[in-house]
C-alpha cells in the first residue's frame, strides 16, 4: 500500500476491492469492425490496462437503434456477448476488473446507422449542430424523431436487457451512459428537451427517464454493480442547459436512494478542451450525493491526488493518459515520464495508436 499518494491507495467499491483509485475512463476507439463484434485486438488493449483500479469499457450500444458511431461494439446479440466474454475473461486473468458502459446515442446518430434508414430518436425533434461520422462519410445531423410516450418503456427495457447480457458476458458491473449529449443526457438538459409531457419541463420531469433506466438496470442486476455517468457542463454534441447546478444536483440527489456503486462526473478542469462555461457543478454534486464519486476531465497525477486528498472525489478517472500509457498506475507510482498520445489514431482501425504504446522497461 502506498501511503503518500492517495491515487495509489485501495478502495472498497461496493462488493469490489480496487487496488488503486485510478479508473480507466470509457473511451470510444472504433476497433470493433463493421460487425460491431468485440475481438482479440480489443482484448489485448484492455488486458494491457488491467492495472487500473477499475476499467470502464468503451461506450457499447444497447440495441441497433442505439448505434451512432462507426465500428463501435454492441451488447445486443449473442455473438457480441461471446466476444465480450473472451475480453472479460482475459482482463480477470490479468487481475483486472471491468464495467461495461451502456450506450444509446439518441439524436447523435444518423439514418445511415438506423435499421431501415429510420430517423434517430430523442427527447424532442431538435437537431444537434455538427456532423455525424457515418459509414458513408461525414453528414449533417438530422432532426430526430421524439420518442412517443408508449415507446419509452421499450427503450428502458433495452437498457435492462443489455445489463443482463453484460452480466452473462462476465463484466463486474455496468455504467449507464447519461453524459456527453447522448440519449439520457438529451432528456436531462433543456437545450435538447422541449417536451410538455411527464418527461419534459421541470427538472423532476427531465430526470424521470434517467431514474427509470437506473431502476430497470438495478433490478436487472444489483445496485452495487451499477454506476451512472453525467456531464453537467460538457457542450459536446451541441448540449446546453440554463441551470446545470440545479439540473444535476437534483439528478444526484434523486440517485441517492439507489445506493449505486458510484456516480461518475465528467467536468473538465479549466483550460481543457471540454471545459464548460460558468461555475463548476462538481462541488455541488459532491455535497448532494452521498455515495462514491468519480471525477474525470483533464486530471494529471498531481491534480488527481489533490482532488482525493481534499475529499473532492473518491476516485479519479483518466482517459487519454490511459490510451497512451497502459501501465499508468505504475508510472504514477514511480513518478516516471508519460508517453505522449497520438490523437490521429484515437479512432482509426488497427494496432497503431491502440496496442503499440510502450510500457516501462524495468531492470
């Protein structure tokens, strides 16, 4: 046990014992091929990073309708479950622990991804600014179709079914992706939710879909095997909210009764490319939420350790540093130099920039 760096101290996360407090953040990498099947290259990538306190997998689509990214993996077919099973087995054999992130992209999709070329769905028929990277090239986002009231229970069920498949595939838990402008976030934030029914308007109504999904996922497995990810100020995917402190402290308080494994907040530090404007929301969430809190967004060894030491968070998630440094905890322990990341290979197919980053050579 390291007594000087809080990042390297163990942590009891529900029924799991984490060897350190450095979480591998969920990272979309686009290596699952056109079939969206988890594969041996992905297994090698995750095994290389098994020294993380906990790995949170790349965002994984819960249904065909949920897809919105080329060559991202799914968890809605038997073949995908088998593929993930080989990965979780390999990670466990390497001493690691791994959660699956459950993903529905909502309006951040395109008809080119949808069965029969249908419109993507969202909280409201409001198009996101920007372009989708479709299998046929970049195309502007389209105006989505608002989910009808009688359709919402079916989408909630997709999350529950995906959770059961994740359990069957050997994961240690699941993370509900309610961040970054994807479907649940589209319900939460008023910039994408202009509904006038029970799922729109008040912050209580806009939180309803998140709570229904969380309830279904917890019922499908166990609360201590479920985390939720939120991003209160992230503008990615053309997202905005006039009062993120109110919206997201309410969401955090509403999640308290579930006694989840954790709440994971992406709120980039000042100066980071994903940093939002205005007051930071994370300190308000820390006050409102009674369980384990993970912070993510531009932390390095020093700022991550300080956040834990100052009780701003219990765990710190690292994204890009884990891309470039498979042995990140060991490098932090030894205060060794970090490999520089190569952003040009973050989403490209193949080994380059994926499994070829060097580990420390020790005598």
